[in-house]
């Protein structure tokens, strides 16, 4: 895998914003004030127009090492030169204060010498509106303000401002702090505050990790995945985005460059399952509130995705002034998939509502408004039972009767049956039972008796990795011959020699997919564990771990031939997949949580 492309980046965040920092200390991606705002630093998509925030040595020859402080989202980058060695500690403050979480739009960079007398050049040049809005620096007593956006960006620092403004390097003989803020500035003692924020942020993350319930099966990887997943939740509304980036290509030159800074309804079940599997109720609850908020304002149909504030109009635009990641164009913001019809979302909502009734941690008050939502979702399923859709892979010019959509009709209606029983609601039970039967008939219409498997849609010969969910969702008895042959057929058609899974192998609107979609491989690992092939599942999970980057972070796609990472990064969905796959394996191995 010598030609392997990996994302040379670490992620930090505090559930108000996310940032990506390269191994050379370069802040490559930061959108303020929200996950889906224009970037303030976007070197990832254009190294000239994307601004710059670097803490680099003046000489071209240097070595770096990047790592997280154990069990935190605090990132360290060590830089070694002929003159000496220094460390940059980057973090987004997050800790409990006044019975709430303090999560300011503040990036703290601690710059400390470790050996010798290294020289450092600090450059901070933010930009606005995806590089279209130049900002004007204004020098003050101990900070530089950058003007031009609705709110002030401020760099508060004890690095001499002249060095910063003139681009001069300086000898690093003592610890320096650089605090970048949007809106409310830091108005407190610099050194004491930064050290206190660092200590409390480390403490917060370590306490959060301690409160996860995970077995010792792939524990290190699950912890990193859980930490990565957590910072993709926009705490203000509870939404969880698919990724913090836009327009990182699924394969170079493919033009499959999408904006993933939105919340996909189709991910609901898997995300809630992941947080449930690691025992984190708070995140589940926040996400449920986001889904419930969306549900109450839906009129004619649910969209496949919404913005983090629940906005429904996500008009797709191309930014022609940006070069794109490694020259890959187009650069897109917004996502046209919001206009698509994806009918599995109704089942996703019903399955998401189920814990309100079966999980005693929720109170009766929280259930009060959801019965109406359940009825509405059931009626949506009823109305769309005979309607083709774009499917979960969002085909842009192809509507079919997708097996996966009917699986979620079946699962959602089944969830409604359980709720109806709890409520003693015979009317809801009758409707849900009827829809369960209808969905089962549609799923069975996808069965190919010659090959002993279910195809991706009624009347289609193609297989699709989403068919793995027939096993994972319990539609197929995990111990049955049909589950075994279905899994074998999917392996034969969709699995690479390296053990990775394609979403599908047939051509779509953009040609034949070139890269494998990581979540599908994690579904495959779960399916192996479900049917009792536990050794195969463990081996497959060990194999997939070689496709992380240097920090254990996962992309969306992997090129099976080179092992290269592609697609938006880090991909929350891939980390959800890892958490859920490890959980299934641990359950099969029947290992106690604390061994």
C-alpha cells in the first residue's frame, strides 16, 4: 500500500464546532459559527484562498508526530527540527459550568518548547465566506482582530504581535498561547485561563469515556470512534452530521464530491443504536429531540436530510472559485438529495421513537406528544407502500421499489405494533399489523430463489450491501439457511479480495463505483457475528483497522486496490459502524463488560 492516500488530519471539537489539523500544525478546516457555516480556514479545499493558521519552523526540514492525549479529543503535534523540539496542543474547550456545558467558539493552541531552542513562525490569516471575503487585521494591545464577518474573529496571544503581522519567526524559549475566538472574545488572564480550560477539557473527556459501557473487545478503537462520533453532534439542537467536511471526493476525478455537513434521517437507527450500545443516554435523548422537532413540522413528506437547525431547503451550489481537494472539482455546498424521495425514513422515525415506550429512562411526559408522530409515520408508510424511491444510496435519476425501503417499512410497523400493545391502542395495532404484512410481501418479491438471496429491488437482478440489514434487523432468522445463503451471495458479488464491501457493483448516474463504502464492511462484520461466524467477524474487523489514518480515524470510502482513504472525513457513519460491529462481536463472545 505504498501509494496509499490517507487524510493526514486530526479532528478536535466541542459539540459547537469541529476543526481539522494536519500533522504539520496547519489548521486545514474550520467553519464558524456552525458546522455548516462558510469556512474560516479551508486550506483543505484551496491552499491559497482557504486562509492559513500554522505554527511551523522556518527551515524546510522537520519531523512531526501527532497523537491524542489518552481518552480525549485534545490533539498534540510534536515538531522536531535541527534547533530543537516543540509541541502544539490544540483543543476546543468543553466542560461543565453553571450546570451546563461550556462550549465556546474558541480554539486554543498551546505552543511549548520541549528541547533545544526551536524557532517558530506563527501565521494566522482567517478568511470569510468560503474564501470570497478577505478579512482586515486590526492590531490592539494584546490581540489581533480580523474584521469583515458579522462577528469579530479575534486572536488573543502572548506571541509578539509584530512577529505575527510581519510573518517573522522567533525563538521559542517559553510556552506561548494563541486563542482564536468568534464573537465573544477571551477577556480573562491568558495563561491561567488556557491551562485551566485545558485541564478541565481533558477531565471532561476522560470522565465521558469512563461513563461508556464497552467490553474489552476492540476497546481502544471503540473509544476513539465514540469520541469522534460525539463531536459530530451539534449540541444546540441535538443533530448529528454525517461528516464535518464537504467535497472530499469518493474517488479522485469521480466528481462524487458532496457536502456532508447535514443530518441524514436514514442514519437515525444506526446512530441511536451506537449510543445505546456504549451506554450514552444523553446523546440519544438529544438526537431524539431533534428527530421529534423535525417530525412535528413535516407536511407532505420527510426529506432524506435536514440542516442541523432542521431547515429543509439545502440548495446545492458549486463554488467555482475554489480549486478543490487535490484539484478535485466541483466544490459543492448544500446537497440536492434533500429533494429526493427516500421512503425508508418513515420506518427510521418509528424505530427511533420505540425507545420512548420500551426504555424506562424516558418519562411519560416525553412520550406524550409522540403517539401522534407514530400515527403520522404509519400513514406515510401506508401512502408510499406502492411508490418507488431513490433508495438509501440516493440514485439521482433512478426510482425503484427498493428492498431496503420495505425492510424499514417492516421494521417501523413492527415498532409501532410494540408501542400499540403498550398503549392498548387496537386501532394503531391493526394498521401496523397490516403494514407489516404488506412490507413482508414486498420484501419477498425481491427474493431470487435461484441464487438464494434478496436483490436490491423488485424486478432487479442486482445485489446491494444494504441487503445485509435483512439479517441485522432480524427480518431473517439469524440461524436460518436463508440468512446463510443470502450472506454468501452478497459476499460473492460485493466483497473484494481484501475483505472490503462495495455498496453495489452496477452502474449508477456517475458510472460504476470505484471505492468501497466502509459502513457496508462494518455491516458485513455485524452479519458475520449474527450468523455465528464469530472468528470471521473478528478477523474482518482486524483487517479493516488497517484503513484508519495515523490517529485511528476513518473516512467514508476506501480504494480496495491501494488502501487509500477517500470521501468526507472523518465520517461519523463509519465510526458508528465500528462501534456497532464491535458490540455485536462482544455479544457473541459473551464477554463481560469489565474483564
